[in-house]
């Protein structure tokens, strides 16, 4: 092996140069030196499953619990000794992306908190992306990874209990003040006005409440909105407090699997001077002409940057436009 391939700085540059995960795994098997640096990059670059991480703490017992027809894997962590806690701290503080692919039992969370108080140290200091891969109806597991360094948070909230919904609405904004990308399912009374850094939001499987849409207008950096499975605007018992909602820098709006009236209502209530891409899904079917005819005069007046001839559903995209329609930064 050439001596240059034993220099840590050179190895780090190579390993961080957008290598596929499979190639990094192979690099980690070359020798002990390569393994050390390749593993560091693997932990810090790719999305790590929670289930894989917590197993360094102590022995783990797995069980499945069914909640509202969804079977969720839960882990019960055994007694945590100091060496296990130190390994966990070292690895968790390398991670930048994590996916919650299991729940932690109440006993497990209590043992993690006890280890933190006993042995000191704060995990997940570098975490930037948190994604829920399960929907267990509770927020306790994700609270462990809710740190101020997060910039992207994606929640599955279909079965969230009332106390968990309240935690998301009341506590999450102050815990993660720098979130730029936010995705969520059904959360009643959601208000995103406190997310001052928000640039991209995705909402799925819930009616769009007037309060939520109006709060989006207060996000001065918001550039992209994606609505999936949001069939209508919930105008009762809430009502609109504003005649229209102003979005100063919004560039992209995508509505998937929504009824035509959703697009019509939201666009007619909005002023989007920087809008460049408006797309609604082909699943809206024969009602598409209702949307088009209803909003074109409005868009010509209030969204002058939008090419009216380029309004499209998903069947009209060219390859060059794909980044606006179904780009990699869409989470759901």
C-alpha cells in the first residue's frame, strides 16, 4: 500500500467524497487503519437505525406491541454499565442522521437517564436529521434525540396520543429552534410560526387548518410546501383570520393525492410573488380543469414569476423539471 493511503487526512478526504455506503463498508474491511476512519465516516454520514445504536449500551430484549393495527418493535435495554455508556456516547456523538426504527420501553428510557446522571455525558451532540420510521403513538423515544443541533425533523404522528401532540406543538419549537426541514402527519392545532429557520415543510394525511396555513406565512424563509393526502381545508370549527396569507419567498408548492378544492382554496387565499412551480397530483382526476380555470387569473396577478403555461400535474413533467416535482429532499 502506498504511504499516502495511510495518511488520515487523505483517507478522510477520500472516504467523504460521496462514496456509496457499500464502498465504504468494503474500505472498512481493508485494514485496521482504514476500518477506523471508514467507520467514523459511516457513522457520521449515513442514516443510522436507532435499533443498531442502542445495542452497544447493554443486552437488549425485543418485543412487538400492536397499536391501532400497527405492529411496533420495542426494545428493553438491560442494566447499563459505564463502559457501555461510554461506547454509546462516542458513537451517538458521531451521528448526524438517525431513523427511529423501534420504540424504547419506559424502563429503557429510565435506565438511559440514570446512566446519563451517573456517568455524565450528553448523547447526540452532532445530530442534524431525525426521522421517525415507526408510529407508536408516543413521543418519549424521539424526545431522547431531540437536540438543538437538529435541522431536519420528520415525524409520523397518525396514532399520536393527545399528550404527545401537545408536546410537539408546545415544546418542540423551543427544543429545535434551527429546524429548516419539517415533516409531520396529523397534529391538531399545529402552529409553525415559531420555526423561524423553516425552509421546507411537508404535511400528510390531515385536513389543512386555516391556523396552520396562516402560520406558514409567518415563516419568512419558507421556500417549499408539500401536501400529501390532505383532502380539504378544515374551515370548521376554525375560520380564517386573514383575508390572504403572504409568502414572501415561497418558490414551490406540491399537492399530492388531494382533492381539487384543496388547491383552489389554498391558492385563492395566498399571495406568492416568488412562486415558480405549482404542481397538483394527477390523482385529482377530472377535477383538474376546475383548479386550472379557478386559479389562473389569481396567479397571473399575484405570482408573476410563474409560467401559467407550465402549470402541470404529475403527467406533464419533463426531465429537467423533475427536481421541482419529486426531488430527493421530499421526505414522504
